[in-house]
C-alpha cells in the first residue's frame, strides 16, 4: 500500500491553555476525512467514557484510540511505580507503532505530561521521533514541552490560558471537555 503522506512531520501542541488534545483530535478528524489511518494513544488517561472513545467506535476501521494510563491522578512529586511502568510500556509500544508505518497519523496525547512527571525519559521520546516511519505524521501533546523536544519538532503550537470558566468554578461538561 502506498503511504498517504509522502513526508510525515512532527507536531507538538503544548502550553497551559485548553485545546491541545482538541487540536490533535481535530487533525485526526480531518485526516479521517481523507481516508488516512489514525491511531491515538492517551498517556496518563484512562476513562472509557471520554467522548473521543465513543467517536472512535463510530469512525470505523481507520481510526483507533488506545488508553494506556490508569484511572486517577498521577503524583508529580512521587509517581506510583504502576504509572511509571504503564508509561514506559506505552512508550515502547508507541515507538513500534511509529516505526512500522502502519498509521498515517499517530497522536501521542499527553506524552509530554508523562515526560514532565518523569514517567518516561526525554532521550527515549527523541529516539521515537528519530525512528518514526518517514511518511507518518507524529503529534505529541502536553504541557511543559522541553526545549530539546521543541527543537526536534517541525511544528509547535503553544496553547495559552487567557480566561477559563474553570476559574469561576464551572465543572467539565460532557461533550465539550470529556
């Protein structure tokens, strides 16, 4: 099968503002419309009731979503060994997925957060970038992208928090935030 993309790039969506995952999912939606194959891997997230999980089931065979974290929050100062093990196993799997070229678009959602929480190592993520198939578009999301990762990317977008209704005590809404 001929790859849909001649040259895959590396994109990063980072920053403290809302919209990193949403931007990545928007790109996936566009890619699906052009019959590209998409795989989304959620690092540090596990909830089968997220809206994107429901959408993936409706999208058909060219769109898959995999959650590799666990329920609950990860401690920044003292992550559980289970969180470290899950993130490292996910990174190994993501490296294989990126290198095989089986997907036109590979989104590693919150992988940068996993880096920030010291669940995985920067050199391993840089190796993943180096090993990706030439035609695979790779998208990394999460807050606090380190400069070396930014330097390795082809496109970097920073989401900046200016105003958010969370600050006024508004809860997440089904279909908008989850």
